[in-house]
């Protein structure tokens, strides 16, 4: 690829009218990005959105580097990515630990001095208790994974994202970051913080050519509710009763689309909900029969 991280801002004058950084017309959109030789780093890649996203990028020829705590599941995802001949690496990653993040990024650097896409997916919700009865361990887990973990990984990875080369930094948010709901005070809070961090990064990195965006899903069928309800599968199933929710592939394909835009296009934010969900509290549920 030949572009080193943190190149100085191009001193050449701005393009004139009609002269973009990408080919004119629809060519840049129709042709898409050539992913061969590019590397994508995904956190929380052992299941759900992260696993599906790894397979989506591997499917178009990108090399993927995956991080998560559950190595057995991570190895399974890596195996599926490698089945198509795509370069795939994985390494343990606990975003709640600065030392773990540093070790992960050292491993990434040993594979490639350049990362074209960083997807901060690690996170999750724990419990659905009101503030009055909330647990410290649940709150701390959500703050560490969704908020501080995102900041740690981003700080460590930024030196590997090349300037003026179409690199992308994409964060997984939630509609919970847009609208609060009872029982979700801390989760809504950390997702609102993720949204603010993304917006601040967009300002801080302006002029580098690094694209920054957030994908904020609504109701999606993954292990999310299983974790939130501590393995109570019956209670988790009720969340999706009578609804056709999003699935992990929907998020993966949207992330791939965001990262595949021409270098002059930045998708700042996408809110993605199932058709059955108009708002957090407004959900159409079908009855049996």
C-alpha cells in the first residue's frame, strides 16, 4: 500500500470545483473499495455483531484481526474467515484492561504497520435494574466495556490508521444513546457517551482523512439479551416476542457499506432499527395465529 501512518497534511491546494479525491460520476460508488491488502481490526469479535462483521469483511478479501476474551469462540470465527482464503489473525483482548489492550495492539503491529479500519464493537448491557437497586459490578462492567474500553482501544490504535487513505474508525453505539428508558440508566448513559466520543473524534481527526462514524442499532437478535438477563433464556426470548428484529448480518453489511465509501465520503452516524420498532417503546408485535 506504501502509505505510512501519520503522514503530514497534504500541502497541495484543495481540489477545484468538480475535482474530488475519487473518480467523478458513479464509478467510485459502483466499483466499491478494493479490500485486498487492507487490514480490519474488530473488537468483541467472538460472537454477534463482531463475528458477523469479521465474516463480512473477510468475504470481500480484507485481512481481519480479531480481539475478544473468549478465545475458543474467537478461534471458531477466525476459522470461518480463513475458509475463504482470507488472511485472519486473532489475539485475546479485554478492553477493560489497559495492559491487555497494549498487548493486543503490539500483536496487531507485528502483523501490519497499517490498519485501514478499526471497529470498536466490544461492549454490552448488564441487568435491567433501576438506579435505586442497581449493582456496582454491573455498572462498572458497562462503563469499562462500552466507554473506557472504546477510548483505550482507540487511543492505542490511532497511530496505525493512515492519513488521507480512506481509513475508517467505526464505533458501535445504540439507540439507547439517543433516548433513555427505565431500567437502562447506566447503559443509556455509556452509549450516549460513546456517541459524544465519536462526535469529538470526528472533530479531532478532521484534516487527517480518517473517517469517523457511529452505527446505532435498535432491537437486534444476538446474545445481548442473554447477557443482560444473566442467562435467563425465557426472559431474553420475551424481548423479541412477535417481532422481526435486526440480525447480526444487518449490522455487518451496514458497517462494510460505511467503510467502503470513497475516501471523500464520511458517514457520521446511522440509526438502524427493525421495521417493527419505531422507537424504544414503540414496537409492533404480531400475535400467534
